[in-house]
C-alpha cells in the first residue's frame, strides 16, 4: 500500500548527505567522530571544513523538511530582535530571531522540526513563531555579531551551570545546598553569601560587564504578583545606552546576590532600609579595576548600581578627545604661558552627568602637567590617578571642627596656602565654592572646575545667579567648554550614503554648510560592535572664549541669550553645529547629534 507523500518519514541530514552522494558513509562517520571531539554540531564542522557546499545543503534540507530557507549571511539582523531570546537559549538550540511583523516573530533555526522548542519560544515571547531553516554557521555568526563571540557565551554558561546545580540539589539531603531556602529567610544575615553558587553569579555579572566594556552595571529585582516571571534583571550601560545582559538571575538568588555585593563593598549586610555606598577593587587581566557601589531599597528588594572605573582604559590625552582642530587650538591657547603665576583665571567644563566632563578635565590637567608646575585637585571621589598631580579626596562626612565639613570649599581654602600653580575642584555646587574658586583665579592661579548647565553661555549666567559680582565673573573667567557625547559609528561596518532631505534640513536649520558631493554614514552592525553599529563615543563641544565684547555684555546683562549671540558672531560653534560637522566627517549620525545636543533644531 502506498504511503501518502506528506506522511513519508523525512530523512535526517546524515541520510541526505549519503544518499545524495555528498559524502560516503565512511566520510560521514569520520566527520561525526571529529565533530564530537571538538564539541561542535556536525553541520558546523562540515561547513567549516568545506566538505559540503553551503547553498546545496541548505536547498536539500529545505526541500526534504518542507520549510522556507533564509540566508542570514545576506541580512542585517537588528540587535533588539535577536535579543528577544536569551543568548544561552539561542546557542543551545541553535536558533535566532531575525525579524518581527505585528504579532509574528520570524525564527531562523538549524532544525525547524523541533515543535516543542517552537511552542516554548511562543510561550516565552507571547508571539506567533514562524520557523525558517538556516545553516548553523550563519546562526552562530549572527549570535556572535549581537553578543560577541565566546566571552558572553562563557557568562551565560556560568549562569546556566548555577541554575542546573540548584535544580539538581535534593531538598533535605545532607550536604546539599538549597539557595532558594536560604534566600527566603527573613534575616539576610543568615544567607550564605559566600556559597559557590552566589560567587559564580556575581563573577558572571562582573565578567559580562568587562566583556561588553560597560561603564555601569544595574542589578534590579522585579517580582511578578503571580510568581511566574519574578527575576533579577541585569543590565549594562554601554556607550551611554542600557543593554540587557544575555542572562537573568533566578528570583531565589536576589537577597544572596545583594548580600555578596555588600560584603565585597564592605557595607552593612543587615541594613536593608536605607541607601548605602561603597567600593570594590579587583584585578582583571592584570589591571586594577574599581567599582563604585550604590545600594538602594526598593519594593521588591535591594537594587544595585556599580560604576566601573578601569584605570587602564582611561585616555587623558586631550589631543585624542575628538576636538575639531580649530576648537582644540583655541582651547590649548588658554593654557599658554602657564607657570610663575603668569596665566590665571577660571576655566569651566559644563554639561549633564555622564557627558565626559571629568575625562576632559583630566585631559586638561595632563596637558599642563610638567615638573615646574604644582597642580592640586579636590575630587569626590578621585576617579583616576595622574602621576605628578597632588589629588585630594574630598569627604563631606568628615568634620573639621566648628561645624565645618571637609567639602570642596574647605579644600580650596587649604590649597591657597600650598603654593599651587593650577587648581582643579571637582564641581562648583554652591556660592561658597564659587567665591573661593574665583578668588583663587584672581590671585594668580589657573583654576579648572565643572558646573551643571546645558550650554556654555548659561554657565556665566549661573555664576551671577549664585551671587557673584558681575565684574568679578567678567574679569576672572577665561573660557567655558560645554560638551555632550554621541555614539561613534563602528568603522568596521558603517555604510556610506547621500544625505536625505530631512538630514539636509537639519544641517540648514543649524547653519552648517553641506559641500556638494558630501556623504553621511549610517549604522549597520557587525561582530566588532555586537550588532549595534556603534563602538565608543565622540565628544560634541561648544567652546566660549571670553573677549572684551563678552565681558562688557556680562557687566550690562549676563543673560545667556545675548552672550551666546556675541560668542557665535565671534566664531563659537554650538554643540549641534560641532556634532553635525562630525557627521560630515563620518564619526556619528544626525540622529545621535539631535539626541545628545541641548540646542537641537
């Protein structure tokens, strides 16, 4: 009796290879043994060794199994789509989402016949899964592009090993460790935070951050009222953007993770009602790395943010900080003739938190740093050490007597008696600090500091609002540098194109000329940038140099608008203009500039 064609048993890949005479049975057996030794899927080994042609194998499998095939090698898979499945799951089951349309998620799979996996992914995502056949190397290459190669896989495997060890523990068995039971105890001091499982998870969190070159780690508990999807979410800030880790921490580990981080940061593990701050120091790949730890209580447990200070990665050379040549020349001119009290005044760097103010200040200090110059800094905290500079950590919690605290103002007063040439104070926050900084600048010192304003002209107005006399501000200020950071296009994959009408309109609105034949670039995504299209950041700068016209305006009216008009007439670029110039240089995109600039048009 004939069997209906649709009910015939489908051949597996091994049978197809032999019956279609792509390999002999002996060759196939040898390949299977070698692939097993190398812990690789058979298909990956065969294609890496070029033992079978890629496209022919793809067509044979698609025809035999009855699925549409997708050539991932010719596609740009958005990172946010690929990340809809955890990396560990994608590598384990050899699959990756490559597109989404409405309620449908398109999934590339090495074996789209795995209907249990399709059902599982559908439940996880709440979407209708559309399976497509793809070759194993292309799936892994897409995962590598989005997550990086083996480093992130190592982190995911570390977390998975902890989960398996927890599942394997037999409740009540002597010698077994049930972290869920420990974590649910009311007193956190009872949690064994030094247990191997907890140490592995904390190591995985830190390793993931270092692999992604993150600036911050966020560890946040979120409880599901139904108890099904409660989890500890781990996110990393990379190039200014928060990106989810390729793994989540099981809910049962929430208190033990917090306790372990507290122990490492020398914090009180029994106190969960108030915020706490601390520091962790480790050695990674031979480099000292410091983490500034902030713990805060939330409705679901303690949330943690760790700022990463990698002294080996900081670059404090002002000449490589991305200034346009004329802006750099004008800035460095302000430091000419320093020494012997010949160059004095106040230089401010302004911008919001995370705009790179501290790095720019370190670059300025490093530029003027030489044996015949005495440099003192007051910082809270000291983030990076520079040889030859006396750096003082300010601690407002330390009482000096008479009700005074060791704050920026107190540090500046003491500096005046230490014969400095250059002074840097971390931030001008109040009238007292501003008064002393300007007093130091008037008495023969070059003073650097930061202030929180949106643009350079507003910094001058802010000083007068603090109660400083206009004539003091006008005669003491040298320059104000406002800055923002934009993500830098990945040089390995950026794509050249002609500016569109909307982009040209942005250039025109900001007064930036677009020469004929100019090109702009867009982000694409590759292995180097982990599929984002961006790698690193570049500065957008607004440098206001005080001249006689601006000083006279400050005496009459220190408002930011007239000061800005005069400065622009004398050649000052706004942050947007500077950023758009860098778009034409192929460093970033119009969207990044508009997202970061304070004066976007």
